[in-house]
C-alpha cells in the first residue's frame, strides 16, 4: 500500500483528468479531513468495472456515487472565486 500527501486546489479543467487530486478537493468542499481512500473495482478478468456496474453496487451497498464530471459541474455552478485587489486606497477582495 502506498500513502502520500496531496495538497491541491485544481482548476475545473484539471479535475476532469486528475481524479486522485480531485478527491482532496471534494474533501475540502465538504469541510472534511483532507484524506481519502481510492480503490478500483475490478472484474474477475482484471478489467476495471464501468459506471453501470458501479451504479448497481452503490445501490446494493447504499453508497453515494458521484462522477468527477458531476463535481466539476457543481463547482461551476456554485464557485465564487475571490482575488485580492491591492489599490492605493487599500486592499479589496
């Protein structure tokens, strides 16, 4: 087993291809400990399970299931980024 620490804040574009890092951003989003367990569910032949089977398993085991695309869409709709704007009158956000 390999453990490593990730500190990240991905752009929405990066999130679509970096699921390992996206899980840390998901933990931050729900104010949870910035840790996660990621596993891959395989068929007996060694190929990865796909969404239809994962959906069935999530219902069977009463687990929540979201996709990175759903996370990106949520963040697009709910993100309100702020930036510091230093001026001669002071700093503004």
